[in-house]
C-alpha cells in the first residue's frame, strides 16, 4: 500500500511539472489517502501484536 502511495505521489509531481493542475491535485489526494490508510493499518497491527503478546522473537 505504501508503494501505491509513493507511485501516486510521483505521478502527481510529474503531472504538476507538465502543468496538469487538476490531475496533479487528484493524484496528490489519492496519495494522501493511501498513506493515511497505511499509517492506520500499521498502528492497528502494532496494537494487536502488543495485546496478543507476539512481539519480535528474542535474538539468537
């Protein structure tokens, strides 16, 4: 999901360079939305792992 956000961000920058303001704004909005979804899912996963006690394995 983070790769999709990065892809939309790069496309937004390219569209802005070529003067396509409307498309650049739409792509930037999509990148923000995907990044926010990634952050929310990441935090939920961290909380679930802490609650279940499944942290990182001990070093060998």
